[in-house]
C-alpha cells in the first residue's frame, strides 16, 4: 500500500474508482447505525442491573445515620454517599455534593449561578460584565461549549497536546485578562482525545495567578475510573491548589453515568469549604434535597472505591475489544495511506481522529448518506467550528461489535473518498 501522496495521477484515478465502487456497494446495504454519542451498550447496563435490588421494601429504608430516605431531609447527599464519592474524587466527604441524576446539570447550575450571582460576594455577577470569556481546550466536550454559547460566554480555543492543554497560552490569558472567568477541563481520558493531564500540567493549573479573582477551573473528571488499559494516574488538583493557596479555584465534577446507569446515576461535585458554603446556600433555594433513594442504592451496591474499581473491570472487558476493533481497522486501512491520525486512548469513551484538512465534514456526510451517523464534524470545537475541518470523534462503545466493524469499514471508505475528491 502506498501513501496517497506517493500515488501518480493514474494510480489516484484507479483508487478513486475502486473506492467509489466500494462506497456504492455499502450504500446498497441500507445500513442504519449510530456511532454519534458516547453511550454505554446494553451489556454494560446489564452488569449494573442488580443495583436495582439494593433498595426495596424488604430492606431497611432508614440509614445508619437514622435518615429516612423516603422523606425530605439532607440537602447535599446522604453521608454514606458523600463518604463513598469523596474516595472517588479524592477530597474530604464534607467537600462533596452528591446531586441528582446528572453532572451536566450540576455544571450548568454552576455556570448559571456565576452568571446570576457571581462566584464570590466580592465580585459582580458575570452577567453584569461587558464580556465573559472561557478558555476551551479543543477538541473538547461539545456540551460544555453549548453551555457557554447559551449564556453568551465568549469561547477561546486552546490547543491540546498529549499532556493536556497548551499551558503557556492558558497561563498568559488567565493572568492577563480579567474577562477570562473559566476554563473547561476533562483531565483524565479526555473527551475526545483520551489523554490524561500530566503532573506538570496539573501543577501549572494549581499555580495559576488569575487576573480575575472569581476565575474558576471547571474540572470535569467524567472518566476518572474508566480505564481501557493500565490505569493512568492524575495528580490531585485540590491538593495542589491547597498547596498554592488556590483552593477556591477548582469546581470538580464527576458522575456515575458511565459507571452505573446513564442519565439515572448520580452527579457529583466537589469544591472548597468557601465555595460549598455559597453553593449550598443557593441549592437550598432550588431544592429541598436530591433523590436519596438513588444515593442509597448506589452506596449499597458500590460499597467503596474498590467496589467501583471492580465494576469498572467489567466495563473494561466489554469495551476494550470494541476500541481494539476500531483501532485495528484504522491501522490496517487508513494508517498506511497516510490520510488520518488518531489517538490510542488508555481510557474513556472516544477516539479522536484527524483527516487531512478540509475532509472531516465531507467524511461525516458520506457516512450519513450510507447509513452511519457520526458526531457532526467540528462538534468538539467552540461554536462547532473546527478551523481545519479535520477532527472527527469516534464513539465505539454503543454498537455491538459486528455493527461496529461494518460502520468502521464504511468509515474508512468515506475517509478515502473524501480525501481523494478534496
Ligand atoms: N462531562 C463529560 C466530559 C461527558 O463526556 C459527559 C457525558 N457522559 C458528561 C459530562 C455528562 O454526564 P452526566 O450524564 O453526568 O450529565
């Protein structure tokens, strides 16, 4: 196999005819496959279904601390749930909020409160300011960027490398521009590149000297235990921030959406005592308390951090072969042609692939026309705008492996076709 750049005009023409034929054969199959979002597959959910038996009418519904989970009471999480998830988030139990069913909702609330009321009593609400800016390491999580767009927060794209965001630019902008109020981070098995921030990057985050006193790091640790290989280690941001006198800077989030049930798990938040005092005050207006039935169900079933890690081994057994199947096909069919570069994630839910510039949108369109839905090209960039139109997020978790194989076969054909005709 020759690289495309080494093919003569005649060879390129032959390749084009071959790929077009293969593409049309695929179209005739009338596929209908969805690889657009990072959802767990049914087998993963089956792993956790016994959790539903952890709360039932023949088991005690009053906790060790005497809390009747059927009734009102407890604003920020059952004590046993806070103890369990403090282990996961590597903070003290008092620093944890165990919320409702979604971390995205907690993240949205945090931005919304900052807009309406500010993050400290000393600074004005963000919506009283002319401009509010967030740094957006990209490719990143589209729903983070949508929150910014929704609130009219200006987004600044920051490039990512294998150790995390480009910290020289982050430091420069955070320390010089008081309109920069936040940054989005997915520090472990990042969505979608799968990289984990290096110790040096975490230390540089903790040591930031923001021009804005109310600057916050939105540390969305959504994939903290989601290994596909040997576990990566992530330095503890809160500990590092405490060492730097910056403990009010991080807002830490995670959830069990990809540990237990997606959309019916638990959203988690951790922050400093100062921040939490303010956040609890505001949550006490918004809710009398979150769903303690779900808190108890999770705590009884997962038990402790070892219980979570054991469960995640089961997820890994299901997911690692799917990631391998995708990577094997990319290695076989695209890498030798020199037309795509992609990540080999050690964990998380995605593979991030770069086509030649200008080919991503066309590749996704071609897939769609032949029955395979991918995440829209550009979605992982602020305003959905990938300046080089090259990034595509692949989500291998949901389809059964035979469907994944078909989808990837088509995908490789589409990358070839988009590259040849570009
Ligand atoms: N953050 C990241 C980085 C995600 O990939 C996702 C999607 N699982 C979420 C947050 C949303 O999670 P939740 O279901 O807890 O709202």
